[in-house]
C-alpha cells in the first residue's frame, strides 16, 4: 500500500458537536493519500462506532485508512495525540482539535510543499516574531517558550523526526505540542516558520459557566509550560548557551512565573497580597521590560513635561495672564523633574542590561 502523504490526527474532548465540521474540512483537501486518525479523550458525547460509520460513508477515495478510538479514561491531549502518533504511517503528521478546521482546500498540499527536507516541524510564527530568521526560531523557542514565538495549533510534523524527538510527552495533562517543540529544538532539529495559518477556530468557546475552573485550568497549563521550560530549555542553555542566552532564558522563565498568580485573580487579592506580589516580582518584570526596550518612551515623555513646565515658569500665557502662577508651575516642574531623573536612571540601567543580554 502506498505510504500516505499525511496522517491527520483529530483529537477531541467534549467536542462531538463540532467534529463533523472539522472532518469536512479534511475531506475538502486537495492533496495526495491521507490517513485519518480520530481519538477521543473519554468524552461522554462521543460514540466511536457511529463516528467511524459516518466517516466511511462521507470520506473521499483518497482517504486511504481510517482509525477511530476512544480512551478508556481521561488522559490529556498529549496522551491522546501520542496514541494517534503510534498509529501514524504518513510522511507528515498534523494534529487538529475537534473545534478546528483547515483554512483552505490546499492547506495540507501547501504545507507539504513548504516544509523543508531537513525540517522537523512547520509552525505559524506569531506576528511580532515574523522577522526572525529560520535558523533562530529553535533558539527563540528554547529561550522564550513555544507559545510566545509560534502558534501551537496546526503544527505540521515530519513524522519520523517527531518520533525521533520522543513524540508527545504523556506526563503533561494540559500541553501537547509545547514540550514536543522544546525537545525537538533542544535536540537540534530544524523548526521552520510560516506566516499564513493552516488552521482556524471558527467559533470561539462560549463563556464558561464555571469561570473559576477555567482560571484554575489556565493557571495549571501555565505551570506546565514553566515546567517544560525548566526541564528542557534551561538545561540546554546551561550546557550549550552563552551567559547572555542563559540570562535571557531565565528572565523569560521568571516573567512567565510572575504571570501565573495573576491568572487566579488580581481583583480578589487584598492590598497586602498585591504589594507582596509587586515586591516579589517587581525586579524581574522591570528587567524583562528593560531587556525589550520598554522604558525609553517614558523618559522622553517626562523630559517633555519638564521642559514644558520650565517654560511655563518663564513666560505667562497671553490668553490667561496670571494663571497658573509660578507656584503651580514650580510644583509641576519639580514633579516632572523627579520623574525625568528616575526614568532616566531606569532607562540608562535598561540600556546597560540590554547590552549585557543582547551582547
């Protein structure tokens, strides 16, 4: 039997009502032979026999193989994706969630044309990172975390490379692609970026009736991202990176750690809790912002305010003579001068930190 070009894995959890829309976007593709792997993570609304019968009735002829399974218990997206990967025979592997669709009829064919022979994965670069070179993507993923650099949805893998990198780590209950991308980057595989998305989520999830549980799940997912960066990214930089690369990675990791508490609800904290958070994370957040040039604009604004208030003390406005008086101008001038000095020191320290970090 001819090797399929793509193994399309559709992993679902409580998304049976959206599954057919996802599968129809796969059936609309114009590409070579494809195998379809559907794995549900023990949802109460999924019926494997009914789903397989519908697929066989509606799938086009170029779907060369159909595999449908439901986990015996909830295992998380990584374990569900790994179960599909173990069944994959295609040259390339892509995982779709049940609420996703392929954007265009040529999404898979276009991805097959774009992915390089030496590339382990093809992933969408986020807008703020679309100017970085291909050789730097893996290093940036290891430094800042995959979710800061690339979209972790619609990643196209070279199946053999994904297996060689260790596949999906089933110890994670909230993450699938993130640890896999980190491990591939740490092992020297090439991560290739694209600028046009392959997948989309037509309908965003409706507001949950359990917002507290949503926040807890989001915080747990962030903690798993921190664990992945600590166990994969940081050991890599400690053995293979320069001083500035280790510092940058550590700042990125600590900035992510600072955000976990905020997910659980800043508004619900007492004043003492907010002050404690600022004291604990303030230096790291300042260093993170300074390393990315966030303080130069504030210094310019304070300097302009100082100049304007200084001119106000020297000359009265012709349209309102005698107001404001010099005491008011002097107060504004002193406050803006203080702001200029503080922001100037901060800007200078930030410039020095950027030189240390960026070399």
